[in-house]
């Protein structure tokens, strides 16, 4: 039993050491990630998702949001949610996650959407193609 546990522990350590590191952010993407740490307070009761995004952009400066409506993001979806002094990334995680949607910050120098927050179906949380929390992403399976 000890050998099996030791082998499993060794396999976990070896595979985690080969995990692909996160790419370096562009300055615009890094600024957006900092904005996602902003503490916010919102109350929405059956508010259309498009209006939710508008309110977020009104209250959080320097944040671009691009929902993938062709991919399945419904801007008319009613959202009911309330929070007080919560980091925006947590709010997005909770609001989008329960609807099967994810978000990532585009980080590509020279791209018109560099630094923009993209919303699309999935489990991404911060990095394109990565699942998990912004501070602890996991490889998408």
C-alpha cells in the first residue's frame, strides 16, 4: 500500500512539474487582471445579462467586456444576484459559472481586443484555454 501511495505521489509531482507555465501578460492584459481584483457591490433582480455588463462597466473603469453571443451567451438572460465588497473576479465566477459560462482576458500584443474580458460558454477563469481560478488555473481537458 505504501508503494502504491509513493508511486502516486511521485507521478503527481512529476506531471505537475511539466505543466505548461502561464504566458506572460501584455501590459493591457495585466492591467485588466488588476481591475478584476476591484471590490464591487451589486444587486440585480431578473436583470438582463447585457444590462449587468453595462452596470459593471459603469462602476469599474477601464474594463472592456466582449460576450460571445454567437457562441451561446444570451444577453437577455435574466440575472438575479447580490454582493457587497466582493472582488469582481469572484462576482464573475459566481454569475457566469452557474450558467455554464467562463471568462478570460485576451493577452495578445497588437490585437484590437488585447486586455478585453471575453465571456463565452465554458469553465475558463482568467486565461484562454485554462480552467480554474484566476490565481490557480488548470489545463483545459
